[in-house]
């Protein structure tokens, strides 16, 4: 009986959050090592089905770097990276499209359906919703670094995504976009998954943008999981970066989060996707399990 009462208490705790976030859009970025962890993916996708079932409107944006590298190596192609971006020539682009916008995209949607949800893969063969332009990087001396067919998102087909979520579908979007080449012809482009998720969240005015990571969030001591910051304001995050408490690979992620907060996204979460049901624990419990980044400190 005590166990049954505890379960009821959990449901009551979740009730307030369910009502608060009903009809609100949450953009969820999947990628990295999580895509290779079948058990973690199962629990995350079940969480997404739950969110849609209780009235939230989840949108999934995903990468697939590890699978792309494996597929390239299987074809005798050597993956190349420049400042963290994959150099994408014609051969690499064909692999990216086949693996990312084909196999991974459609398998995520199919798994959501197999767990009782409704999902639709949005790729170049079905209905592309991301549009953009080709980019290059600066080498630090004012000269451009050619990345090949790599781009950034400049426009999101907001109407299509809103219509799908209102109809109870979970859009599943690969991190590729459609641009144009020098002659004005359509050109498919590889896009960083984090920036693609941010563009989608901004375009939709999302209530939440959730980055599923392999760490539990932002810590005051990066080596100690027990120093997790459950809530972090924009000012606090900037102070932690200046003080060196946020460093290395977490800096660009947090800086990008702060930029996104200033463009209409209400809250951004960084959570450990390997934790069973981490999405539900972060969204529907009072304390959460990761770091939520908000524009202002609590009470202001």
C-alpha cells in the first residue's frame, strides 16, 4: 500500500507541470553517444511518447555523427573535422544524407510509433522543413576555412511543424538543410545538430529546448557530479564562464544557450540522457535532474 501511495504522490506532483506545459512546444535534441545506446534511447523515446500523450508538443531534432563516421570508414572514406565541424565533400554528403536523413531519421520515427506514439520523419524524401546557406569558418587570420557542403539554418517551416504538433504528431528532424549553390540550384547541406535544434526552438517560440548530453548538466566543479547547478540564470552562467568554472566543451554549448534565451525560448535544459526517464524527471518533477538555464534568477 505504501508503494501504491508513493506512486500516487508522484502523479500528483506531475499533475501541476502537466497542466502548465499542456499545448506547449518542447524541442529535444538527440545526438552523440545516446544514439548508440539502445536502452537509453528506448527510455527517452518512451518519455517523448508520454509527453505527447499528456498534451505537450515535442519536436525532435537529431544528429548522428558516430554512425556517419562508421559508414564513411566502411566505404573507405576518412572522416575529417575542422574546428569541430565535419568536412563534407560530395562523397561525405551522400553518406550523411543516407545515414542521417535516411536511416537514423526514419528509425527514430518508427521506434516512437512502435511505442504507441505518432511520429513523422521530416527529410528530403518526405517533407524538408529546414532551409539555410553554406558557411565557412575563420582560420583566425581573416582567411576562410572551406568546410565543403556545410551550412546553417536560416529559415524553418514553422507552419508545417505547428500543424503536425497540433495534430498529435511528433516531428523528427535530421540536422540537414536545403540551400542553393553558386548557380542558384538546390543544394543539400550538413548542419551542426545543436545549432539546428536552436533554430527550430527559436522559430517555434518553444517553451523548452532540451539538450540530452552525457553529463548531468552544469557543475560548479566539472569533475564532481554532486556540484550540479539545478537552475542557472544568464548572469550566473556568464560569471561562471569568466571564473573558469564552466570550461572546455561546455562553454560553446552554454554560450549558445544564452543566445537562444534572448530569442524567445523560455527555458533551456542540459540533462544526462543516459539516466533512465531523464526527460520526465526533468520536466515533470519539482527539482529536476539536470540544469535549467533561465533568463533571470528565481524571484526576479
